[in-house]
C-alpha cells in the first residue's frame, strides 16, 4: 500500500464501482457482492485485514481507530453468534 492514511482506504472501496470489483482477479463474485452490501466501515476493515493481510494494530493505525474497534468491525464467528 502506497499510503497509510485512513483517507486513502476510506475512499478506495467507495470510489470503485461494483463491476470493477467483480472483475478483480482471484476474488469470488459472491464474496465481493457480500462485501459491497456491508457497511462502509466494515468494508474498510475487511479490505485491510483480508486483502492486504494487515494485523489488528496496523489496521487500527491505518484507519485512525482503536484496535478494539477493528475487532468489533471484523466479521467472525463471535460476531455472527451475536456475542
């Protein structure tokens, strides 16, 4: 990633259209559709955690949020179970 500002990441997914995302190599169109239906802040976390393989601390620093907020916005078994 060329920049670590939250501004870049916040705009990166919002500025792309759905067709451009679906054409991305190696990404399942169903996964991309689900991601695009997610709230913007969750998309930001997923993009950094999954696609860029950043850890919680790096994601928090990039987005300018607390590590606990990254965890709360990350999809996972605990969130799906309603805990």
